[in-house]
């Protein structure tokens, strides 16, 4: 193994220790987008010139509706109700970050635990958990989230929980099969023969090999969650109290932005979603290259 | 005489393969990796488990260190049924019975330093931390790794296969066990370093008075390490006796073919065709009666009808109908 | 004496790894006489497989033949155009891989893969190919009706026979076999070796048998080429090699190998140390660091492969003392620690 | 009989999963907070009228009884009555299902043909500039919200350029004698074009990436190296061995994609006012028409589960290592 020795800062070293895919161009691009995205979400009140739901007026005290980008100092123009589109985009990052991170965390967490238990213990526990995964695979994802979001009070949390209830299945299956291979590795068997407890074996020999895979599935789930939340909001089942990119698109669609050629209104939220979701895909690709280098994807 | 350290009686290890539906349809759904094996090992005895791939020799070894549990019959260690051990008794068993694995690169965690790898059994046995370093170095010296201190902070990929296999051996021996199962410990190593590992194995076995099982497909290696050999075929024992006798005068037709097939590094060796039929054993679908009969040149009617029982022939036990009258 | 079928001269093959070149085969020379089986023996990483692949010129993308020639029946395999080379492939030089399982396409029946060669490369008609495929299967001892099977339906030994049948398809002059029996159990191994020997005699072809196992070489090969760390260190008839080796490495290998035919078990003697890193080969003889007979001279000057006695080449500065060294080499204490 | 075995055992599994999904569906709709009839009970209704309504929908019985009634009805293909339309749910669903299936299959077939060809081409051009350019774009199409892509296409091709109609399956006032004449009419096809294109652009990424990475893997297999050693032609090596092997998992992914697509249709059908199951589900949920929403959900679930089964079986039959075990 030959590695070029480039002086590394502490950040890079931490990334390496976490097996974050530094060095892969795709992954680095993804990480940079994530950083920009997270900073935007955190500093939204500072960055946004207006309140996202505030109805604005021009200097002539007219309703500031349907302004084009640049007019009256509105970077991306305004909506037909006179709201600042740029501010909505900035605040939309908050909703996306919240949904993406919590859903990804829940999906990766549930999936990893189920996969670990199922793969390590096998037997009837495995059978039950994997039949449950089969059932989860039989549930149409988006319709399920719609029904749950609509019947329970429409809120971001209900959407996130509905997603996690279905999406854990993919992670669980992959983690399980990985655990199955790890379990038959010589060093795991050696640990069993030397008397290590199951807990110790899972903690010391299996989990360290699983964590990068969980992170990989987590980073894919971030994208899925943001896309799903956008769909839910677009269909009108979203959280009425939060400005999300999906909500903006629904607003635009319902306000005939399409027939009125208001591209400045519905193009930016879509681009924002693509930007953030593809960052997740870029990172996951970097991870794959790192975890499965032979495949050369 | 004292009771044997290891006693195996009619042990079985059957795996279910395929689904419940295929079982209902009467398709072969059970693989009998170990199917009615009996032998016992006295303290300090070493025996070679010899056979082709799929004969169940590794499964048999795994039963004895409790990496698998018998599905029928019994396998006892120091009088206690291995699969029933619990709690304290299990912990004692884990420190008394060890395994040396086939692939040294797979048998140690690639993320761990060798010191950390070696410390795992010590921690499990509750040895105080202050003694770890000394015991690790002592174990590495035991397997004749020169200058053992230098290895403590190294990672597995920094060692050669031969060195690493010695580390694996040292880990197995660090708690001074009574019993060791060595699963083809040199088959992944280059010829020029094999001899060193084998010699170390012989030395520590004698020094510690170990009871040992040496699993191999290579009769020449078994002969070098063990005085007694058990020949397995499709989950059953064909022949069991002193290695030298088996090499000189194999009794079972299968053993005869096996001995004749072993290649030697000599120019003048027999090129006679082997006394065995072509074809390969199919563990899912073994023949009725004697499992070897479909390849056996001497098979007759009774071989298909009856499973041959093990018979004592001189110093040996043979499971073959040819010897029915002899006993 | 007739021209050898293949004559390798000063062949070097280099793997280009970023920042560094690994010389996998270094100035190797040997001949393959017509109608003979030549063993290419050595430990893992000694360059035997790389060299065997070079005879088909299908080597990894980052490997390059940097010097030397491979004279095959009047053509230099290192120089001829890709088109000419492709003409020779399988028609004149066929290959038997170590794992027939991975070398057969899992989604096609064996018959299809047979026809692919017979018709695609041999220009046969469908009916000719059918007859020839059945004939080939018979030659290697498989019933012709199994042609309709998929590769995974054969046992390991049978698959290896299929690979041999495939190699024989176009009546090649040379078959390169890369560890063809390594993955098999002794009984099947022996049966396949017998088959190969018989076919080679009947058809008068030549075989290069790559292996790490001297007993396989002893059983089947007429001549043996011993490789160490990318270099050919000894080349002679197998019987001579086993009875009167000239190179200390060959002597050591024999000492390390258990022999079931010997009277007692004796003591096996390892060769201490490990082969050198081919990215940074040492000056002088590459075996010197592990050789009990190495002199200062050996550590500074690299020995060249020289003819010694009749038809026996060796690369060792002390080859002229070989008889005395052999006597010493037979004693375990010569090799230092045996543990 | 080795071909019958996987079909039987998988079908058995399918029935179990179906039963579990049906049960979850029942619980979802029955245990939700609020009276399921709330939206339909006018404040002016008398108490008797309300109770009559509750009895009519069987809501006065115990949960367990309701469950068995529900299962019994399902077994007879009985999905209940829509609150809104006051017609049998099954009738409505059978009317809409063809529209959804036409949209799904047409878009996926286009996506797979394109994806397989482009994926194989990109594998061939590995590490080229074309790859560096194409890969991020493909990943970005996977990151697009489908409905947004639909909106953009709608704005450009319908509202700006006026090439395609804005929604529905047919122009106002057109009538057709049969469904067949409707589906083959130019009018229907021009309505189909934009939603189909939207879903196709979104879906092509999966077969493309899968085909590409499979090709790259297969080309490293020993049997491909051996094909070179055999001196076979590049066409034989790349197409007959490389692509043929790489195609296997892509084919099975088609069935899975049908299931996924059906879920994605929910939004795209809404954008294009395409009268399919997804749009119906959304409007039924919005209008609290529980029987209809439940029926639409169930129908989508059945197709998803069926497609998972077909994917499994395809894999079993297309791969000789399994079908000829």
C-alpha cells in the first residue's frame, strides 16, 4: 500500500479516523455543499433580508407582488403575495436540514440496530425481523407518509417518523448481510473461542466495520427525506408553520406561477433541493469508493 | 486409566439448507456435515483429522471449541457436555480449549495492534492488566518470534504470513490451554516457511503437554505432526489408528486411494491409476449404506444396504464391510 | 537437437505502480522443448504467474514487457503485432486457469462456450463443432451429454477437466496451465494430472505447468524451472533437480517438504526469512539474505544464469561447489533455527 | 421440479406480507384520531341520521369484528363505498388503474432502454471526459424532485411553447368509443408525453448507474480475461460476456422500479392532473374519503408487493446458477 504523504491538518485527520471520504472529488464537493447548506440554515435570520412570510410593499406602498429578480432589491424577486423568494429559500434550508438530519439519523439508527441483531443472533429473531423488513418493503412509501401526515396533525415530526417507519428496511438488510460476513471472519470466531461475550464482540469487532456503512446509508437517507418532505409539502400535507422548499413549490404551483411564466419563483427551490440532495449522493459515492474500492464505481 | 479429555459419541451436526417448502416437497434439505462420529482423546494425545474438502473435519473441530453445537449425540470435554456449558464452567472451558485458524490474515482483527489482539483472551480470563505485557511477550517467545517486543505495536499487515500465524498460535496458547484444535494452520503459507510453523507447533505441544487435534487434507503433514490419524469421508469416520500404520498399510479402500494419491517430491513415484472411481462426494445426497460405496472399487451388495459399523482390526478401527468377518 | 517450441530470453516484466516500478520478472531465460511438460515452480510472488500470462500477452494494464524475447515457433511473442498475437491465441497457445469456476461464464452452457471457441476461432460449422465438443469431452473423461450443463453444475474436478477440454479444442502446440490442480483434493488432483500426462503424450503437445508444489512437478514434469524473487535460479530435468540440485534455494525447498515415501518423518527444515521486496530488490543475489552458504561476493554481485553440466543452468556463485553444499544442506543445523 | 419450488415458497411469503400490509392499512384507517365520518356528518343531521350512517359503514361494531368483516370483504374483492362518489370503490379503482399503469410502464421502458445503453457506453468510456461530465448530471437527475421536473417541463413545453397540453388524458369535448381507441389516439399520446418524459428522466438514473457499475465489475471477471486469452472478438467479449452478465441485475431492478415508480406517480399525476391512482389517493385523503383512500392505497401496495415477487422470480429464473441448481 502506497500512500502519498501530504501534510494533514487536524480536521482531515479526524475525517480520516471517521472514514469520511476525503480525497474523493465527488465526496469533497458534497461535503462543501453540506457545510454551506448547514451554515445557511443556522444563520438564516442573519442571511435573509426579510421574514419569509412577511407581506412586503414597494416604496410606493403598493403590494410588492410578482417582482422579478433584482427589482426593488429583491435578489430572486417576490411571490404573487409579495413575499421575498430569496428569504424563503434561506429559511427553507432550515426545514430541509431538520428533516434530513433527523430522518437520516432515525433511519440509520433503526436500520443498524435491526441489522446488527438480525445478522448476529440469527435464528428466530432474524426470521421475525427480516419478515418485518419484507412487510416494510411491501408498504408503498410515499402513500404511507401521505396518509400518516394527513391523519395525524401535519407536522415535520410526523413526516419524519412516517419515513423512518418504512425506510429502515434498506439499511437493515445491508447491515445484516455485512454482519453475516463479519460474523464468520476468523478474528470474530477467535474472539468467541477466547471467551469474549457477544456484546464485546459486537462492540469491538463488528460495530467498527458497520459504522461507515451506516453513515453511507444515512447520507443517502438525508436526500430521500428532503425529497419526500418536498413531495408531502407540495401535495399540501406539510407543516403549515414552516417554510420549506416543497411548500414554496406548492405555493407557486397553486398560484399559477407556471402559466404566468414566473420561472424565478419555482426554479430556485428546485435547484436548492437538487443541490443538497445530490451532495448526499456525492458523499455516498465517495463512501462506496472507500468501502468497496475494488468495484471501481 | 484416567478418563479421556475429549470424548465424542455418535456426534452429529446437521445443517438445514433450503426452505421449509422444499423440505415439505421431499427435496434434500439437510447437510450432514458430521454424521455419527465417535472417538476419544487422552490427555496429551494428538490426532490428525484427515479428509477431503467437505468431509466434515473442520465442522468436527468447531464442535470441540464450541463454535458449533451438536445437533445429536454428544461431545464432552473433561466429562462435561460442551454444548451445555454455561456461566463459570463455560468461561473455564474457553480458557482451556483453543483454536488455531487456517488463514492468519483473517484470524486477527486488521484494525488492532498485535498487543491488543493478544490481550483479548487475557481480559476475558480476568488476568490483571499489570501482567498482560509479560504474558504476551512470554507467549510470543513460546512460538519463537525473535525479539517479541518489536511486534507489540505492529499491525497485522506489517507481518509476513509465517510470523502472523505464529502470533495466532501465541494467542491460542497465552492462557496455557489443555486442548487445541489447529485447522490447517499451514495451508495458506509458502512451503519454505511451513516447516518452521510445524516445528513450533510440535515443540509447544510437547512442552505444554497439549492435547491437540490437527485438521488437514494432507496426509504427509498429519504424519509429521500426529501419531494417530482419523480419516473422515462425508461426515463419517472411515479409519482410525496409528498414523504410521495407516501410511504403510491402509485398510479402508478409501484410505488406500488417499494414501496412493499423495504426491511426493521424488522423481520415481508410482503412476498407477488410483483404486477409486471418478466423481465427487455430494454432501447433500450421500449414497445409502456406506457413504463411500459409489466410488469404492470393492463395493458389494451389503455396502448399499447397511451402514458399516466401526470394527477393531489390530491397532485400528475401520468402518468397512470387508472387515465384517475379521471382527 | 530440434528447435525448442518456446525459447524465453532475458524476459523482464514490470508493474508500474505510481512512483515506483515493481520488476515482477527479471531477465528470465528458459526453453520449452517440443512435446514436453515444463514445470515453473516457485513461491507466491516469485513472478511465475506473471510470466505465464505473458505468453498470451494478456497481462494487467499496468504491466509491461520491458525487455527480452519469447521465441515461439519462429515468432517473437514480445514483438509481433497484436493482430498476429491474437491469431496465435488459443489456436497455438491455450491456457488452463487455476479456477475454472471463475473462468467460465456462469450464464452460458458449457456447450456454448465450447462452440464459441470452435466456431469463432476454429472456423468450424455448427455440426463440426458439435462433434468436436463431444470428442473433447470424451478425451477428458466426461460424458458428452454434460455439454448441456452450466459451469456451476460441475464439481471442482470436473470443471478443471472442462477447462482442459477447452484448452485442447483447437489442437494448440502449447498449453500454459496456471496452478491447474492447486484447488483440488489429492485424489482428484492425481486423476487430473494423470489425464494431462496421457493427453500430452497422445497429442504430442507441450505444457508449461505453473505451480508452487514440487511434488506436482516431480509427478508430471519432464523439466523444471525454479524461480525466486522474479528470477530464474535453476533450470534442468526434473529428475536431476530432485537428485542433484545446484542452487541452495532448491536444496532448501526440498528440505522443507514432507515426503510420505520416506522411511521416517525426519525433521523438516524451513528457510528462514522472507523473499525481498521486488520494488527495492537487494544488490547481489536475491536469495543471499536467506542462504546459509552466502559469501560477501554473493551480497554484492548478482549471479547470472549459467549452463552447468549437461543441460543444467543455475544462477549461483557457488554452483561449482554444489556437491559439498548439498551434503551440508541435508543437515538441519545448516539452516540455523529450525523453529 | 426445481422451478416450482421458488415460486411456491415466494408466493407463500407474498401472501404473508400482503396480509400484514392489509392489517396495517386497516389499523391505520381505524385507529386514526377523530371520527372517520366527521367530514360527512353535517351538523344539520339528526342523531338518528348520524347513527344510521355509522351503522351503514359498520362503525358501531367491535374493532375485531370490523377487522374480520373487512378481511372477508377484501377476499371477495369488495372494497366498500366511496363517501364522496357514493359508488363502489372497486369500480373507481379499476377505472383509474390502467391510466397509472400506462404512465408507469411507458416511462420505465423508455428510461430502461436509454439507461442500459448509456450505462454500457459510459462503462466503455471509463475515466473519460464524457464520464466526468455525465456522471454528476445523472446523479443530479436522481436528486430532482419529480414534481418539480414536471413543473419545469410543463412551464416550458405547455405554457411557454404550447407544444403539449397542460394536463388530463384527453382534450375537452373529445369522446372515444372504447378505451382502446382512447389509448391509441394522438390526443391521448400528446397528453401522455410530458408526464411520461418527466418520470422517464427521473428513472433513467437507476438502470444507467447499475448497468455501468455492473459492466465495470464484470469486465474484471476472470472469464472476461479468459475470453481475451481465447482471442475472441471485442464484440463477443464486451456484448456477449460483459453486457449479458451485467444485464441480469438490471432486469430484476425493472420490476422493483415499477413498484417505486407507482409511489412516485402520486405527485407527478397531481402535477399533470393525470387521472390515476396516485392523484385519486391524494384527493381522497384530502377529502377524508377513507374507503377510497384505503382502496387506492391497497391497490398500489398490491402492485408493489407483486413487483417485488416478480423481481425475486426474475432473478431466480434469469440466473442459471439458481434456476439450474
